[in-house]
C-alpha cells in the first residue's frame, strides 16, 4: 500500500548554534520558542544565509555563519530538514555585541541525503576519503554511552571541523561534537538517577475502591504544558497516519507518519484497529515532528489478515495481563537483538484466555471483542471511579497485588487517555471474578520503590528522548523521558 506521506525522514540529533541580527527587543523572543527556518537567497552579504521566522511570520534573526555555511548547501539540495527552537534554559535579556541568542537545531535526514550515512567503498577524492573516515567514526560512536570516552574522542576531532570539508562531513562532525558536549556535561548515571528521583517523587493519592479493584490517583509535580501531543488526538485530527509497512504488511511492525509540528506520544499498550489486523503497541515511543518511522507492535487479532480499512484508528488499551506478557518478551528481545519485538505466541495465548474468561466469542480471535461484549459492566465500574481533574496517572491493585501502573506526567494528557485506559483495567477486573480487599497504601509505596530500582536505559532510543525499560524479579515495563519529564511510565507485575 503506497504511502500518502512522501517526506520520510530520519532524526539525527541536535546541534547548538546562535541567532544573530534580531530586529526587535530580546523580550519578544521567549525561552523554548519554536522558530521556522528558511533560506534567504537575497541576503546582501551572505549567500548561505538562513533566516529564522516567528510563528507570526516576523523575522527573528539569522543563523550563525559558521553553521549556515555548510547547512545551506545541504538544505538547498534537500538532504536535510531543520527545526529550530530558542534554548529553553536561556535567560532573556539583551545579548552583548556579537553574542547572539542560543538556538537549538533538530536535524533530520531527508531521502535526498540518505547517502550521507551510506558507506562509500570507492572514494575518488580527498574530500570523499575524509567523509568516509568521519562517517565510520560517527557510526562507531553514535551509540557510545561512556561520557568521558565520548567527550575525549570528540575533542580530538574538533580541529577537523576547521578545515575544508564537504557540507555532509561538517554535519556529522557537528552531531558528534554535540553528543560529546552533552556527555561531558552530564555525569555518568545522572540521567538514570534523575528518572529514579522523579519516579519516587510521584505523589500517591487516596484510593478509590469497588468490589475487587483499587485505584490510586497519581499526581505530577510538573506544572508545565506537555511539549507533545497524544497519538489518539493526532489520529482524530488527521495530523498522524498509521498504515501497514507495505501492501503485504508485516505483523510485528507498522508505519507512522507524523505531519504535525509537534512530537507525538505513541503509548505502550494502545490498541490500533483497522488495516490487515488489529495490533497493540509494544513500547512507548515519542515520534518527532514531520517524521515517519516504523513502530514495533504485536497482533491481537489472530484470525484476520485482510484489509478492513487502509489506515488504523485508536480504540482501546490492552488489559494489564496482556501488556505484562507482551512487555516481558519485548525486554528479552531488546536485550538480545536490539529489536522491540514480542513473543507473538504468548500474546495470542493471553488473548484467547481473556476472551474465554469474559465469555466473549470472536470470529477473528480479536481481544477488542471482549471489550465490546463487556461494555455495560465496564460502565458500572466507570461510575464508581471518578478521578480528580489534576490526576496524571493511576496505580491499580487487586487486593495486595498490583495489577499495573500508568503515569503520563501531565494531567491534560492523562485526561485524554483515562476513559480507554480505565476500560482495560476494568475488563481485567471482570475477568477475575473473585472479590478482593482494598489495596494497602504501603503496598503502593513499596511498588514505586521497586520500580525506581529496576530501570534500564535503552541505547539507542527508537524515538525522541530517552527510552527505558523496567526489569526486576517481578516487574516489567517501559517508559520515555523527554525534556526533563516522564512522558509515559507503564509497569506491571
């Protein structure tokens, strides 16, 4: 099935530069503000000028010459695409002469530039030989997690950047330098410690209880607005499309196209219906703006492999036991192969058992038929569990056994997802007919402590930010850390 979104890109990383020649006072530009870049072909003194524009189409300034000298040729031939943002940590104030405003550039490789990362087995010029040498270094260091080693190697490469190089070689060196600087600034292990500290700081509210289910509201200490949108919202507005990876399809992968100007959070456990068969998302991924990529999924509809629609829509979340089985096998796969694939046989087995417990028949063995069959009983649970407006997540227990944790960091994001997420926990409660006492709050606190100690960072991440997984003796889960916040944390026993 051909894609309707032709501009497939690959996110490469971020580089830091400066914005000069701003025509208005400094207070008109705000920390973290997104700017739009375009070539200025009529600049009187700089044939490689790249100007930045505000959302109101006012000129905000010009990208530093030392960067635009090699970025402009790459832009002109369609090899890269750039997104610009004033540094979020910038302290507004008029800069000193020649200082400029700090600017962060997100770099995406476009189809015309994919050859930049491809091996050149027969370089014919000195510049091609130099590029191939730097490309090999870039490839070997891109996944390097040792900060001192990374920073030291990049420092040795800085003199290369001052020479006469091809624009694409300058690009790889700039990306390496940015990674080295970041590694030098962040002590080894501090990101992990920061995530652990944030998890321990999540406030657990007073429990709500009905029959066999206890729900603890979770509260965020983050008062800012989410710097991304949720998948469901993006699908509804048409900003995002999800399709099979090809006309023939692939059970374990789908293709997502984000046409929007903001990243999109694709949360683990969300069920997508349509196309050749219904799938569940394997891990939480933050898909960059104006970006297309494959996402790992599992089939939750064994008996269908034919098109019901050209694209997918978001309908439900998978129940916690299915998410637990799936995520355990994803962890093992990612450790062994780097691929976030599940044990499809175990997923199908759990779907069958869940449908059986709900007494739900399904011609195609689709887990969603269990939700539809139990709709009235789910509504009964929903009436008993009305969460506070400022909740950012939930911890759900069956007696003194924790069923799962879903935390989204921002209340406005959690409000968008709660109805569908609640249905997944409620169907699990319906499948387990036993009554259970209210979950003790001490069990909830103990669960959070176990989660904080079981985090493993994933290198490389499949999307923006830093992905991590939870693996302990009894726990399994996944999460995404982006712009100093937890975007999504899901954990199960």
